[in-house]
């Protein structure tokens, strides 16, 4: 029973650390940039887009397809950076323990 009690204590501590990590991640922002800085997307910690900046030179009706591609590229880069930060924070919480593929905590 002592091992079970220790296991429950560790699970409780990990849950507490996960909650702290979620709060910390909610406060971070990351940027994705494309088109040599012509489009910048900012994401909050859970992936929601907070802002987008577009160089006025791209506001040409003939350049809409390029603009759309650059927005997607900037968002993709920001999301990749956010995923990296989340993974780094998870490593801190889990002590480097590799979680099973597909177990995307905390989301």
C-alpha cells in the first residue's frame, strides 16, 4: 500500500505541475513570419491568433493569392513554434518522461 500512496502523491504533484504549465503557456505568445517579414502572425499559448500584420505593399488586388499563401505560411510557422514551446514545457513537467504518441497534453 505504501507504493500506491507514493504513486498517488506523485500523480497529484504532476497534476499540480500540469496546471501550472497550462497557466504559464496561456501567457506566452509566439510569432510566425513569412515573405521576408511582409506577413507576421502572433499566436497565444493555446493556438488562437492574436494579431496579424501585413505589409501595405501586399494590399494589391493582383497579389491576393500571394498574400493568402503568406498568411498561411506565417500561421504555420507560429503554430510550429508554439508546439515546440509546449513540448519544452511538457518535458519540464514530466521530467523528460516520453509520453505516448498522440497524447497531446495539455490540449
